[in-house]
């Protein structure tokens, strides 16, 4: 296609309005719901300008970027409203188009008024494709949008020419991390550190981070562990002209690498059975409800099917109604006109830890604001952030009381509770009893300080090599540790544990002991003899969740200990496997033994 043909094709598209809008969902992994959609534009399917990259590059080259973006914006807004999509609409806008002389001031607001979409549901997403020279002018343009009620998002952080400066000067409500830093993040510690740094900066600036380009469940798991809540990508939903969100499928994908530890109870105890109000309730009636109940901070707003569609906070409504003529303007209107649609909704089955993360991950969530508790999408009542924090504090204190005093890992009581949860929830797992060979003679020869150093280092290795979303690490006492592993690659993790433990110990021995591959010390009978260097013996009890009826935590621990004793009979690093199924049969159990030097 020649330059003149390209220009003519672009003019034809603009004259005919021949662009289509696709919508890709933006999901809250913690709330497990769609919180918005990014609008993406395409040219005609039979045109060389079908691709958005080609289409917008041509418009930029021929000086028609503003006209094209206004057309795409109009199509996206009208289509978003026609489809009745929920949440926020993210509209891509190039900063340079805002700076062009022919930019249509107020054009976007006119489109919204025609479609009945409120500005506070629209996010202006700045997509930087070229260097920006005039930051002051851009800042003025964005203040113009903010004054009308729009929010600002910075797209592709880390990929643009000046994205960090844009962030520091424009203070966007949302920051979207470029997909380059998300791709393979579970395999790249540098990407992980970069994303974690972005999150810390976002918390300081009270911005909401959105991770783009998620295509694998492992990437999602890492982002959740880091603390990023809002996510977007093919794994959660592809761009579509008519996006269809299957709630069950979405929940399944979000929970595929979810935590199975459930170290605390669900939030039933936090439930406050405060009735909600129908969306048609008059604003004046809502005000009277707050006046009659001085301790009431929040009211949930419900639709005809008892599903929460928003919330009203006492302080926000009071501030609105104190404005001049507010009583006359809003008093007789339905409360849905003033409710907050972006309120926090939490399923009653969520754990305290997860709800706590929800409260802290929402950049503009006030701790004094209540949140809505739902059960299968239906309204149950309210919960208070301060109650969540109080119970989390109590939980941490309880964990500290039951932690091993040296390593601070969970001790015997938390280990037993973990085994009880495994049996109650009928989960598959590997119970790994980890023991140090020749630790007592090492301790006697090298001293208790050096022995404690080994135990602390081993505890740290166990923490690092276990998936915090799936696995559990406990310290039984002395040189005995318990791992409850649900990671599919548990065997590879144990092999890595041996390699890293040997590397660690190589710096602790005296040179002559390394050369002799052992040391002489008193044994348990008080006789001098040669001992091998430190090694790990691991007894693994494999537990199938479908066959746990006749088992209890005491039997699990006992048989894991037996597997460990079998491992200790083998010289060098060893792993022995036994099956919990054999514990319930009349036949004596056997172990598969492996030796690894």
C-alpha cells in the first residue's frame, strides 16, 4: 500500500465511522469480579488498517490522530452502554492528541451525556507512543478531565519514553505495568523485584496497580503473592465485541493457584446483619436512616434480586448534602444516583488474611469504611475493616505464642492444626519429615552457636523453597522440621533443598573435615568415632484427600516420623516415600527408599 493509498483508506474509515470496539475485562483477583473493561479499537476486517498498531500509526503519520481517537472513543462509549457492561470503562488516549491544536475540548463529556454514562465511571488511559515535550500543557489538559470527574490511568509503565516522570507529575489513579514485566515473572526474580518496587511506589502515591498481559496461572500466582489485586490478560479474558464473563470459570482460573493453607477462619464472625436498601430508596430516607442510627457508617444498596450494586457511606453522603441546594437537587432522587458502585464486596467464605489484603490493596479504601459481605452473590450483611485488623492482630499474637523460639517457624500446635485442615478439606499433600543426620556430634564439636546457625539457615531455605500459597513449613523442635507440600513440583523442590543445604554447609566446616569428608566426635554412647558431614534425611508420607476418613493428625505425624527413620538408615541425602493409604489397611506398610549422594 502506497502512502497516498494509505491516506485514502484512513479517510474512508473516518468518513464511514468504520471502526469496531472490543472490550477486555479487568479483574480483581481478591474480590473475584470484573471491575472494568479496557476498550480496544480495530479497523475494518478487510482493510490493511485493521490492526490497531497500523491504524493508529497511519493516523499519527497523516496528522489525523485526534479525529481517529474521537471516533474510537465515541464508538467505545456507545457500545459499552448498549451492552450494559459493569464497572469502569478504560479509554486509550494518546498524550500527543491532547496537545494538538485541533483537540475537541469537552467532546468526551458530550458523548457521555448522550449515552447516559457518568464521568466517574470513565478512566482516561494515557498510551505513550512518542516523547512528550510539554508536560505543563499535558498537565493542564488532564486537570481539565479530572475537574469533569474522570480518572487517569498511566498505561504500559516501564515501556514509554517518560512514564516515570508522567507518574510523578500527573499522579494517576491507576498505573498499568507493561506486559513485558509480567511475561514469565514466575521464572524471573528481576521482573519480580521490579513489579514489587512499582507496587511500593504505588502505595506511596495511593495509585491502584493493574498488571497487564497475564497468560499463565503461574504469573497470576506470583502477582497475588506480591500483593497486586487488579489484573488483565488472556488467561482471564480475551478482547471481545460482546464479552461474556462466566463467573464460575473466572473463579476457577483465579483460584487455580490460590492459597490452600487457610491459616485462619472464614469471616463469618465479622458479619453484621445490617439490612440493605433498595436502589429506588429516596436519598432523604437514607439520610434519616443514618440520623436514627448514630453508629451506622455504611448502607448497602441492593437490586430487585438482593444483589449489592453499591454502597453509601455516611461521611460521603453528608458532605454531598451539605452543598448549596443539595437537598432540593437530590432529596427526592433514588439513592442509586449517589451510591458508590466501586464499593468493596467480599465473599463470606474468604479468610481473614485475604480480606486484610483486600483492605490494604485498595489504594483509596478508608479503614473506617465498611465492606459488603455476600454469599453466592447475594447480600448477607456488612463487615468492618477495624474488626478485620483486630482479629489479624490476635491471630499474629497467637502464631507468635506457638512459634519455635529459635526459627520463629510454626511449632507443634500450628503443625497439628495444619494436618487437621488437610483431613477436614480432604486435600492431597506430601507430609515431609525433615531431619539432620549427625547434627548432635556436629553441635558437640563445633559448639551450639554454630549449630543454631545451621538450624536458622535451614529454616530460611525451607521458607524460600516452599510456595507460600500452597505449602506449609513448621519446626517440630531441635533439628526436626515438617513440610506439608501441595506444590506439584515438590520432588524437585526437595532436590533443590539438598543442593542449597550442601552449599551452605560447605562454608561452616573446618578445612580438614572437608578434606576427610567427615569428623571425629563422641556418639550417643559416649564413644569416639568418625561421623559423616551433615546431610538431610526426609521421610515423605503421601496423602490422598479422598481416603482420609480413618486418619487423624497424630497417626499422620507418627507415620511421617517412621518414614523419616527409614530415610536415616540410608547414608547421605535420602528420601523415603510411604503412602497414607497403607496406614488404613491391615497389611504392614512398606516404604520406597531413594538414596541421593
